[in-house]
């Protein structure tokens, strides 16, 4: 580990060196010191929060298979919900950082990003959002809105609303091209605003902001292979309810969670096993926004331990979504266990 001790050893200057040599040695020492500072204080990279263009593979939640696909004229009617503080600052399914003040939404199958107009059929209010996340997965809900978008629709207090989704094809094509060329949410939102103002001009992604475009996806075979689901798709985020529920059905906001499975059976996500209750309680406080957390006693190697677990969930697929979300948030020991 760097501790600065090199400064006492890096340059030894004999007393008999002439003044010009002393100045050269001083310059070398200064350059070395500056180089050491630069290597330990580099600006953090924002590439991980810029997001990517993503469609994703088919995935399965509680026995239901969802098949993401690229569309530009999607129309759908159903129930919308919203999500906010519990996920503010965390990653969305396409790699962006979720901001509840942005006009974004989660959809089960549309490509990310895509642009849709959402109209509240109960009061006539509408708003335009970018799709950058996956969900919801409860009670036939079709879209999960950010808090800002939910406020536009007047649905924050109620939690849900009956809505109509209409995809905006030109805007969706524009944000796709921007994302493929390395542009982030700012460039995409500028393009959406340009269309809204009637100009319809897509802002050019600057060289400083742009990243090399990802390689094109491989062409599908003439006869599509049979999809065999083995693991939950990593692009699917876990979305807890206002009052965390015990199953994946409680991933969307609004309404009471469904009842848990029968006692003593189900799947859990274990995030750690601790020798003291104090440490277990500390971790429970850190992860309680991900769902219902319990602490259970057990033994390991002849010693008593306190296990921190979320659940129960109705299937290993559902628990796997939660485990993946926790791992991406820094809890690398999260794993699915059956009870």
C-alpha cells in the first residue's frame, strides 16, 4: 500500500554535486512526487453510470417468461405503479444510476432506452419517460414510473393508476442511436426535448462524451433455437414495495403484498453469517430496503452464528433476482439458500 515512505528513499543527493545538478535532482524528485499524487487521486470514472443500449435475453419470474424485444410502436393499457427512495442512486437494468427526479420508467420487455408517453386514464394527465429499467412483476402492472413521472400523472398518493402507454417511434430511434454511440442520459433527454419543441433534431454526441460504440449483436440464426431458462437474467432489477413484501410479487409499489408461502419452506437470500447479534443487526439495517430481512440462529464449525437473510421467496428464480441485485450493490457474499 502506498504510504509515502518512498520520499525518504527516492533521491539521495551527494554533498559534492554542483548547484546545477542539485536543481536537476530537485526537479526529478518533484516530478516523481506529482506522479505519485496523480496515480492515487485520479478522477472517478463515470462510464459505469452512462448506461448502454440493451434488449436482453428472455427471463423467467415466478413461472412467467418475459421476452424482451426491440419495438418502436408499442401500445399497451393497464395499471402503472411507481418507485422512488428505496432505489435512488442504485443501478438500473441498463447500467444507469437511478434518479427518482428523472422522468424514467421500468418496463418488462421494451428495449432500453426507449421513449413512451404515459397517460393517466383516470384524470387525463400525461408525461413522457425514458425506459431504462426492468419491472414491474406484480398484479398485471405494466410499467413502474419514477417519482417525478408519477407526480406528473397525479398518482403518487394513490400508488397506482390506470394508464395507456404509447411508444414514440422517432424519439425511441433517436435515443437508441445516441446510446449506441456512447451518449448518456443528458444527450438522450436533450433529443427528447428537441422533438417536444417541434425541432426534431437529435443533438450530436460530443467527442468528449462519446465512447466507442459496442460491437453489433450477432445475427440470429435462420431457425431460432429453443430458449432454455437456467438462471434469472442479470438485467432484471429487484424492486421492493413501500412495505417490503416476502415475494417477488411485492416488487412494485402500491397495495398490500401477497401472503408468504407456507411457514418453514421457501427460498432465501443469505447475505452473511456473523458471530455476534450486533454485527447481524448492523447488516440488517443496511439491506432492509431490498425486502423483508430476518436474522436466524444456526451453527457453523461448532460455533453459533447469526444468519442475515431476505425472504422467503416462492422460487429460486425470484430469490436469484434479489441476490443478483445485492451483488451488484456490493454484497458479494449474497447467495440463494433453500429452507
